[in-house]
DNA sequence: CTTTTCATGTGCAAAAATTCACAATGTCTT
DNA sequence: AAGACATTGTGAATTTTTGCACATGAAAAG
C-alpha cells in the first residue's frame, strides 16, 4: 500500500497537523492548496509536506497543488480517523472532565464509552454525556464488554502505571497518558505521554537562555 | 557556560523527563543513580543520558554515577524551574480550570497570576486559587502590571491566534497553546503547542497499521 | 601502594530526518 | 497545437540525532 515499509514517526505527527487547516479550508477557502501554502500554515518546510504525503501516494497535481477535500480524506484514512474509535477514561477530575466534554475528540471519531474513578464519592455519578462513573475494579470487565481500544489516563501521577497495567490487561491496545510520568508498556502496546509541564520547562529554558545571552 | 552553543532541542525535552524519576528518588531511593538506571526509567538509551548531561558540565563521578540531589538541582537550574515563573491563562473552561488547580504546575514554580475569559458570565467570578476572572480586553494592562512571562491559551480553537497576538502585545514572551491549532509567533517569541488529538491520531495510526499487517 | 572494578565522558560511525534542486508533468494562454 | 508557467515528486546532499566503543578517572579492595 505504501511506498516504504517504515514511515518516519515525525511524518505521522505532521499529518495530523496538516489536517487542521485543511478542515478550515474545506468549509471556507479555495478548493486547492499548494504545498507551500499548507507548509506555511503549519510552520514547516514545503518540501517536507510533499515528502510526507508522497510516502502514501501521489495525491497532488503538478503545477496545480492538492485538492483540499481529497487530501483531507486521504489523511483521515491514513490516520484511521475516518472510523469511530472507542475510548475509556480513568480519572474523572477536572482534566478528565474537560477531555470527555471536548468537542474535538468527538469530531474526530473518538468516543468515550466508559469512565472510571477510584474515588467512591464519584462512582455512580452520571456525566453530562450520559456515562456512569464506574470503580477502577470494573476496568477489566467493562473494557472487554465494550471493546475499548484506547485508554486515557487522567489520574494523579502515582496511580498512573498501575492503571496502565489494568488497562492493558483489559485488552486495551493503546494508552494516552496525561499524568506526568512515563508509563511503560510491553510488546505491541503503545503509550503516548502528554506532559504539559515538559512543554513549559522547554519554554522556560529558552526564555532564560535569551536573558543570559542578552545580559 | 555550556560546551557548545547550540543544544539539541530533543536534549532539552529529555532533561525534563529525567527530572521526574529523580524527584521520586530524592524522597525515597538510593542517593546515587547510574546513567543506565536513569535511562531505563525514562525509556531512553544510557549513552543518550550521558551525552545530554555532558552538554552542560561534568555532573557525574566515574565508576559511581550521578548524585541524585545534585543532578536534580542542576537540571532545575538549566531548565530555570528553580525560580518562580508568572503565568496567565486565557480561557477558564474545564481545561483551563484543571490547569489552574494542577499540583504539578505549582510544584515546579509555575504560578498563575491572572485569568481571562471572553464570556461575560464568567468575568468577575473568583477561582479557588483566589484569582478573579478578568475580561480579555484587560490582557494588555494586567499582564504588564503583573510581569507575566508566559501565557497559556485554553480557549476554543478559533480564538487562539487572536489571543496569542494579544498576549504577545502585552509583553508575554512565551506561549503554551492547548487549542488544536498551530499558533504563530514572530521573532524571539516562542510558542509550544500541545494537542491531545495529535497524540490520539498517532495511536490510532499505529493500531490500525497492526491490524493491516496481521490480516 | 598497587590493582581491580565500575561507570562516566567523548570521538567517531551510523542512522534518521530535513532540505535542496531539478526533472516530470499537469494546466492555462494564445 | 505549441509554448509558457506553476507546482509536484524525488534522488542527492546536508544536517541533526543517536548509538557504539573505549579511554579516562575515581573509589574500593587487597
């Protein structure tokens, strides 16, 4: 299907970037876009855009550019966001709630099918989306029942690895971890860690560096 | 101060990773750690750890390893998390609230000094941390007054770039953007974008790929 | 005091990712 | 129908990042 076996990881990340402005253009914008313009909208190099897309086929027309509708469709197919993907969340605090209610998740086919929390106070509560908060003990049973594919961890830091293990044991194949630890998975299971503070520390480093080189 | 002028960007990211297990070890664990063990805890290669650290000095003792306390201290100094860093947040929804109340931010010296929202309903409300939600029109005035260094954007997608411009105009030097767009900055200003759905799409791609190669 | 042990720090090689530069190839104009 | 023009797709060059392999140096043991 694809030209090479191994697609670079950064390419996958950028495909998701590319889809954002394409969605806007689809609603209001010219029906065709050049690699130069798309690159500019995403803050990357035009050749990068072309090379990234070329891994998966020849989607463009020389001298013209890429058809916005077609390209978006292709990217969604590649990233498998054209199908519904059942998720569950563990940890229904502020962060968890904001994810469950997040528009962008639903819009891309990510549907929360279950919510868990270890706090007995919260268990049994009904969320705005209709889900009932279940105790962590039921992770295994419920995930198998509802064919959950991806587990989202929004617990405090110290519970995260334990929850991760529970989820993998429950047949979940991927983990999105928002607790500030690197959770570890074995074998074919994949975990993505999102850590806001890492990004902040990055900013702080660069700001601080500027100060030093100035003074 | 440092051995080379240009420190690789991935190195900075990893320094933040390294600090996580070090904080745990500081509380309960051996006072010394080898690059091998630290690498293992962070899921990277041991030589990578050594090389990353070596950019900033010789922190280890040959034949022994790194003193946990010293190393953590050095990393915090490098990342400038040893000083308080004044933040503001724009967009006090679920996500915004969860950030303001986030323990890890405070623990690393990131203090929210102002909160803004464009919704008149929210303006004037008092948050649990004591801050009063201000209208976006006051961003310029308040940020200058309180010497805000970094602005966190937790608005819906479409307002993000406008808010970013407001913040930069208000003298903020870095942006942490949590809306699913790439916000653009000019000159010395730096923006970090955090997009959960990008990570999910990454997971989805890999899961889907496994399916295909199986069947 | 010498030897052994162990893990760091680092020059160098390999791998990965990015960018360049241009041939290929489509559309538009006349 | 032919030439001008624009933009893709891609091999080659460059840059960046990672990993190897070993000399180096500190501590512990004999």
